[in-house]
């Protein structure tokens, strides 16, 4: 029984020791390997362990977030412009499908284009009576 308790305590201590490396890896940091090396080599000092923990929990820089937001905004604008142009030309084949979630949008535009122009006197395919 004592060996089980000692083994559990050793496993818990190792998990706590490598917590900064696990946090960096879970957050998909580019510098996770470097942080792991700092943790292994300097983690035995209390200051080194806390430095690795702070480094692992450090937020992503604003510059990287701004770059990501700008790229995402350009991608959304590109798809939106392509959809507007395709709808105006009534031709869905010019929409590049970057994302599988856009396939229903392309199909809907194609379906609208194949129906043809609507008769101004009709509503949903039925002719309105004039009083």
C-alpha cells in the first residue's frame, strides 16, 4: 500500500513539475519545445519553474492577433464579393469554394439562377388576380 501512495505522489509531483510544458503544448505555442527545455533544465529551481509557468501562460501578442484578424477579414470579404458577383451574373460556378460550409450557399445561388426571372405579376409561381 505504501508503494502505491509513493508512486501516486511521484506521479503527481512529475505532473506538477511539467505543468508549464503541458500548458504551452495545450495552447499550441510555437515555442513549446523551448519552454519545455527551460522547464527541464531550470525547473528544479523555484524561480525557473515560475518563469516557465509565466511564459507558458503569456497571452498571444497583439500583433499576431491583428494579423490573424486582418487575414480572416480579407478571406470573408473575398468570398462575399465572389458571391455577390456570381449572383449578379447569375452564374454560381465562379464562386470558389474555400470551405465546405459554403457549399449550401453555392447551391442556393445556383438554384436561384436556374429558376429564371420572376414574373412581376406572380407571387411564388401563382398569378395574382387583379381586382
